[in-house]
């Protein structure tokens, strides 16, 4: 907390504050002059009445009358004296009760409170700061990224250009620095040359200016930017961005990957060196209705089922886990093992009925392109005339109208993908589509993570968070990160071999049973063993690569590391 002297120094540093104080001082000086003049007149009039008082009594009488106290112990007997008293009273009422208080508030109190607010705002980080993440712009993506950074104890600073917004976010518990986004001095004060990463999620023009400004100060720090328009990618890279993320395109690919109407094959969603993390839907395969132990993927192909998605919730895979028609398997494998999986379990489906995409914005169009790449038809429903689409598979109209959905083929569609950026509308459309087609697959996008349960209750089979996807992609580009976020609630992380596990087998350790994490690879002497033999003793000089939720990871550290 700043001391009074520090706050006063900050207050006096501004020229407007010094000017206000000079104005207030002149008003006080004028008050002193008025009191002196009235005191002199008091003595003159009292002498005419034949009465004598001390000079101190004259000042006392003037102040009591001007302040409207009027004790009545000293009064005039003549009419002239009473008229003078009324003049003093009116002057005091105007000056001391109106003019001076409002001047005090205007020229001192309000600027002082503003100075106190500015003094609370951080404008410069400590000189020894290093390895931190600099965030530009506060939105759903950066807010989710802050959650990830806090969870894994990475320092960060969020740059906000306006004082009011900065103080609001500061009071909310965020690490905020106030400064103009185009000012190089702001980034010097942030020690950007020693930062681990700069991430900017504002508009394309702002992101370009930020990248250009930061790159003038440092050539080494990674700069990650998001791009709304595909045409901005090249410009952002020219400005100095190390990576440019097109989150709408990523979201569209992920939504399309969930559609059951396509070929059942494994889709890579992340990699950790030679280790690949993939997802696959199993609708129509021989795996439906069986337990993972009965399927025997580890036994026959050497790959590991690390978890399953059921209605948007990730669950640790256990031998007795039964997979259903809507289950999505999460696999950890090498490239060769995935090829063997596809060869054995891939089911070629052909569905003439197109998938209905509700929303023709960036995410909707990206979803359509992804479906086309996989040989699937689609119909896009969009009512905004400003969002045009070159494809013939475009239906103009309100998706809340039955005739529009029927025109799009809702009666035969295998799936509906809801891509609007309004969570309330997505809940509304999910309920509507589920009522029309209880048997169809419904996949929805969500802007705020807190609305994911509501969409599942409304009838969505799978919900994907735009903010989480963007935040995970940004976090995975953090070069210091030993954690790979492959999906919401699913992380891959590397740890050194704990002494308590050295010499034991994976089966003996019971890591999955006690923590929920799964050992998916072993990094020893620079060689990665994907899905190591559970009966082989673990070497001392090695690193474990595990996969699990954030809660599972915490349980692992509590049991095997923090002992």
C-alpha cells in the first residue's frame, strides 16, 4: 500500500493538480482578505456606537457571522450595524457555505481521489521481472488463458489502456498494467525483452500495431496473435508475429470432427514429440457396447485409450468402461499405431443427407470447409444479409422458423452444428432442434464456459468452448510450458521420475487407479517410448509423460511428488 507521502508526490506530479492547488490557495487568500476587511469595519462601526473590542474579537465576530453560527454575544445596536451584519452573513453564506466547499471539491478533493486511483494502477513492473507473459486485450480468450497461467503458476501482466477498466480488473484480482498499446515505453516498463511470450487477442489492426511495436524492442520474444480475417495472417507475420492463430478456423475443424456422419477414423488433436493424441468416434464400429478390456486396443495394437468423452465430459478410461454409440475415445499412440487403428476400425460411411450448420459467420464457414474436406454435405442457415456465402448450400432465413429448417433438411440431417456467438440463442436452438429431431446429433459452440452445462441440459451431445480452445492454443505455444492442453479438461504433462516410483512397474505404481492420470510415454536417454510396457521397471534417470485432467494432475503431485 502506498504511503501518504507517495500519494501526495504522485498528486503533485501533475501540472493540473498544481494549478488546482494554486487556484484553491487564491480563494483561501481572498477569504483572509475579506475577514480582515470586515474586522476593520466591525471596529469602525462599534466605535461609532461608543463600544470598544479587541482586534481578536473583531475576527471572532466576523467568522461566527460568516459561518452563520451567530452566537449573539457580540451584536450591533444601530440599524447601520445590523445592515452590515446582514452583508457579512450573506457573504459568508455564499463564500463559506457554497463557493469555498464546491471549490475545495472541484480543485482538491476530486483530483486527490483521482490521483489515489491512478496511484493504485501499476504502470511499471519490477526491474528483475522475467519469464512472464504479456497479455494484450481482455476478452473471453485472454480471461481463459489467465486461468490457465494462474493454475500452472506462470506470472503474467495484462495491459489495459484505460484507467477505469484497468482499476476494475485490478480490483477483480488480475495483474493489470495501465498503458497505451502503441507506446514503446509501456513495453519497456513491462520488461518485454525478458518476457516468455507476448499474446495479443485484440482486433487485427491493433494486433499488428502491437506486434510491430514489440518487435522493435526485441527480436527474441515470441509474439502470438489471433486473426479474425484470414487475409490478416500475412500482415501479422510481416509485423513480427511468431505465430498467428485463426481460432474460428480451429473451432470449425473441431466441430466438424465431431460429426458422426463421416468416416470413423482417428483425428490427431495434439502431439508431444513423437507421441500423438487423437480422438475418434466409434458409431457404427464393432466397439460399440463393449468394455475397453474386451476391445483390447492396448493388447492388440499397443496404443492406449486414455479417456472418453461422454456428453462433453472427459472421463478417465478404465478396463471396465463401456463405450456407447456417442462415445468419443481419446487415444495416445505413435503415428504407426494410429495407422493400424484406422486400418482395422475405420468404417466408411456415406450419407447423402447434409449436415445442418446454423450460423454463417466465420466459425460456420470454417465448419463447412472442414466438412467438405471430409466428403460430407452441408446446409448453412443464416439470416444476416451481410453474411453472404458463395456456396449453393446456403439457406437464408431465421433458424427459429420451422420452414427454414425444413428447407435446410432438418428432417433427414444426421447432425446439426450450432455456431452462433450468442450462448442464449445456442441454448434456444438446441432445445428447438432436439424437440424436432430427438435422434439427431447436436453439436454446439459456446462463448462462456459457464454455459456448457446449460447446453448439455438443453440436449446438445457435445459442446466446445471458443474461449478455452483459443486459450489452450496460446498456452501450448508458451515455450517454457511443460504442459500440453489438448482439449478442455485434458492435459499432457512431463515430470521427472519420482524416487518413490524408481524400479517399480507402471502396474505396481497404480498411477491411473489412485490419481486418474495415465502414463502414455517414457522419455529416457533422449528416446521416447510411446505406451511403455506396464510390466517393465521404471528407470531412475527418465521422465514420465502423463495425461489427465487438472484435478488428476494435482492428485499425482500430491501423492508422488509433494511427499
